[in-house]
């Protein structure tokens, strides 16, 4: 029997996309990323929404951006997160190249994600042409989360990872993209790396909840990349607050293990099997 099946979860009902949409102007929505069953299991009791983000490319696979992430990678990690969680709504990023060519292709790939993982929703980066795709997907039963501001999949177009909305034209474009995603049926919108004033303006202008990352405490919820939040990397973005120092703890544990192995003090009697007489 799997660990998930053996857990006392029969009475637990997952948070749904409509549940998240109903939280507009309510208790702030708590979101984190996860890419594997172990972390999903640990954060699930504390999260309303777990995002299987394409940030997995950088956080787990060592890629320089999210552009190299594939649909198969997202499905593999989403399956693991679903096995590790029982409560939170699980949303899966649609990776670069899986939805931009048109609504029909986006639907085929979104349907594959939901069928093969059991996740409840997908997330699209909401560029100028994406509202029609969001509308197409939601009309066919696919809950969609939008994403405006800094769009990591567009890093090659904008010249790197930098805050967005610093000019009047950029501000107007981001606000319009958010409103278009909302009107198209997005149940929530991630707002990434924009000035506080713009994040507040977007939050007021749309009917669905906004989920901030490097945006504003006035958004309807917040999300962080879990490895950043846990302090697994030497450098973290300005908008991240570290709630752990896991890099140092892992290094210390590995150092102690190395010493024990070299001194032949591990394995000891407690970790050694013996023939019973």
C-alpha cells in the first residue's frame, strides 16, 4: 500500500478553483511551489494552493531559465505532487511552447496535464494574445490561473529577469493583460515583480484574486518558490523572505556523514543487521 493511500485522508476535501475565486478580498490565500511528493506532503497542511511551477527547471534541474522545461517534465513532477498532497488545490504550469500556438493546441496539452496527473488546474503566462486561449480552455472545463508582470517564459524577449511596469506604457499593458485574463475566466492571477502601486491597482481592477510574488501585501494572496523560501540557494531574489536555512543544514549533515563514514563509525551497531540465533 502506498504512503498516500495509507494516510487518514478519506474525510479531506481538496480546495477547488471556485473556492480560491471566492476568496477575493477575504482571508489571504497561501500558496507555495512543490515539485515532489515529499515536499508536497510537508507543505500541504499549510497551503490553499500548491503550484507545480515551471520554476522546477531552475530549482531542480539546474536550467538557467524556465524556457527549457518540457510538458513531460511538468507532468512527471505534477504526478509526484498529487501523490504527496491531499488538501491543497494543485495547479500546474503550462510550459513554454505548450499553449502559445493557439487555443486548440493549448486545450490538448491542458487536457493531457489534467488527465495524466489528476491536478485540478493549469497556469498560463498571460501575454497580449492569451486571453482568447484562457476563454477557450475555461469554456471547455479547464480551470485556468493567469500570470502577469514579470513573465519568466518571456525572458528572452525582455532581456532578463527584471521588475516590470516601470514605465506608463508597461503599467497600462500589464493592467490590460490582467483585466483580459479576468474577463476571460481566470479563477486567479499571479502578479509577479511589479511595483506596489501597480499590484494594488490590478487587485482593485479584477474580480478574481491576485496572488503576489514580488508585488504587494495588498494582493489577495502570496506565493513563493519553496526552495527560495527554505534558503536552499546562496542567492535569493529581493522579494523572498527566507523562513529557513536548509542549505547550511544540508551541508552540515553531509559533512557529519562524511566524517562518520571515514572514521568507520557509521554504520554502527544500531544500523547493522545481525543473524538472529
